[in-house]
C-alpha cells in the first residue's frame, strides 16, 4: 500500500487524508495539537461559491488608507509587522491589473464552481449531509451608490458562473425580517450554502480518518528534506525524521516556513479574522448575510449567530486584539436589532493569505513527491473537498479535472530577491 504523510490537520489536510484513504493510500497525519483551535474551527460557516474574484484594492486607494488609519476598521496592519509586509503588498498591488484580475478570477472560479459537488459526497460519507443548508446568501446594501458601484463585479461574477439575482427592499424584508429596515438593495447568491458548525465537520473528519486507520503523530514539524526524491521527509523540532513516499504540506499560515526550508519561497501571510458567536441569537437570520458596505458577515449556525469579518495583518505571534470582535458586534447591533448577547464567545484565527487570493496546489519544483495544498485564505472550508479531489488525482497519476498551473508555487519566484 502506498504511503503519504500529511503535515497539518486543519480542514484541508483532513479532507486530503480522507480522500487519499478512499483511494487506497496509507495515511500518517502530523500536527502539533490535533484538538487545538484552528482557522477551520472559527470561520463563518459559508460555502462561499461566489467568492471568485481576488481581493484587490486599486492602487492602495483612499478608501484603503482610511481603513488602515482605523485600528478597528475592516483592514488593519500592526505597525511592528508592517516592514515584513512590503513584498506581500507589492505583489498584492499587481492583482488590479486587468489581465491578472481576470486570470485569477478564472482560477478561483475553477475551484468554487465545483465546490458543492465535491463537498456533498464527503459530508454524506461522514453522516453530515444534514449539516449543510442550501438557502443561498444575501449581500445587502444601504445605499444606491454602493449597489451601483458593485454592479460591474457582480456582472463579472455572473460570467464566471455565479448564479445571483437582485432583490428589492420589499423582498429583502420578507427574506430577512430580522434585519433593520435600512437596506435598499440586496443580491441573492443562489448557490451559496452554509453549515451548522465548521468545527463539527473538522472533528468528524478527524474521527473518520482515525477510524479508517490513519496514524496520528503529535509533533511540531519545523522543516522538510527533499534530498532523497524517493523518500522526502518532514523533520520535527526534536530532529525526528518522518519519511514517506509522498509528503503533503497543509499547514495553513505556517506553511511558508516549511516550504522555505527546501528553497520554495512563497508570499504567505496570516490574515487574522475575528468573530463573536451569540448562542441565543441563531434565529435572528435565515441564511448568511453579507453586509457589503461594512465588510462583515453574520451566519445563523446551529451553535449561534456568528458575526465576523475584517482582516488584520500582525503575523503569527502577536496576541489577539479582541476589540476587533467587539467592533464587529457593535456593527451587528445596528443592523440586527434585538440581539441576545448572553454567552457570546469571541474568537481569532489565522487565515493563510496569498497576495493573489488563490491557494498553492501541486508539486514542489524541488521534488515531485512533495505536494502543497495551502493558502486558501477565506475559502478553506469552501475549497477543502475540491482540493482533496485534486491532490488525489495527482497521487493517482491522473490529470486533474481542474488546471493546476495557476496554483503553482513557482508563480512567486518573480517576487523573490535574487
């Protein structure tokens, strides 16, 4: 039986382990803390099939500057971390070039357009089919101006395969009577879905692959070794080598340190996200609502109403600033009247963000037996099952059903110093 070692036990790593097992691979999965919190526990729970355009702010616009000046705004950078971000933001600023923007959009759409079709069989196998709700999502607008400004992007998304329709104020109130009556327009995103609780999916996946015979190793992997192409190795902090026929890195925001250890440089940052979950307010909304002008979302999970969003760049080590969770909750109070905040729980997680908004998928140029699957940003849950299917194609020697050339780690070589 062929063997694969997977470094990282978030939703992407676990989905890849599940898929590999079903295709006859013996799996070892390594993580420093299998039960610990991770980005895939605290996301908003949306299967965000419409998010097929890269995050971009044209020329660091005035709007972006205003956000950066507000420490609790939708985008912030901690000053101590700012110098390390220069290469990342220089590459990020290239996304706005029309040829780049369109190419990246098509790459994202190639994953998102198949995401539900890949996710549903996995959930059925896990006994979690009932955890997925096909109610669409609403993107809501307070002003005519904001709605009109977003029209170009929505029309482009339609060309990419996103199904949506405009919703007027009356229909909006019928769909979501719990919203304050301040919204003039909405977009119903037809194929968006949401789950009851992302953590339930992660925990059930982990239990399932353990039951199917996966070996679990608790260790902190600090570097890779590609010197033997037939037996690549992951090396732990205490020097232990974990050799395998194939090695897959799915370590989220921590992946860059591992790839750099064999000379594969990447621009990867922790885009820290914050939320608050209100257990007693889950019934306030019927589906995920995206507050387009305020850059936050609210999702009715089984465990409560989760209110989250924003992006903070502060690295992997800085302590959380839960004033950001409170700022998001303050916005929610304005737009979802009568919230019951008893038992509210705050959270922060590290989203693994590339400057071009697409993940790294495929083989290392240093060794065909070292594979990468990380950098999914906000879309780890959405793209996990699709990523697993594509990685399994590579393991089986099949041509993947989705072109993986845009996702190669080699696309970052132009942004690295000689």
